[in-house]
C-alpha cells in the first residue's frame, strides 16, 4: 500500500512524502547517509538490529523512489556504495524540523512537572 502511495498523483502530498520514508529503518538510513556515502556493511555495523534482507529491501525501495544512489565498483570483491541523491538530501533537510519537534516532544514527556 505505501509503495503505491509513493507514486500515486491522486493522494495528499504529505501522504506521498510519508510513503517514501515509511517503515522502521528508512528515516534512520536517511540520517546515516546524510554524513556521506556508506557501504552496506558500514550501515549494518551502525544498525546491528537490522537484517541484511531488510537493509537491502529498504535501500532498493529508497533507490526506486530516487532518494539514494547505488554505485557498484567493478573491483573484486564487488564494492557497492550508497549515497543520497539531491532529492534524498532535500527530503532529509525537510525532515530535520520534524526531528527537532520529536525530540522536544520526548523531552516534554520525560520532564518532571513543577509545583506551582
């Protein structure tokens, strides 16, 4: 369903945007790739909870949505590197205020109420 919303021109723009980052790992992958290109093994080391299958699937979906670029170098063993595309960087920048809001919300949940 989310995959279809990512390309459906008849849905709300917010729904189309959320569809490309929907899931447990895509926002974190965007955040990691902000710092520069990464090989899949580097991403796995930084996210030990993600399986290789799920990582590959998320990166392929992000590539299909134009968020990441996959570069395969013709060396032995093959070297694959993922980086953000221009639209991926743009989305990452747009998500920054949402991230700040989320941190402020979490801080407010853990704040001890003061006596008045």
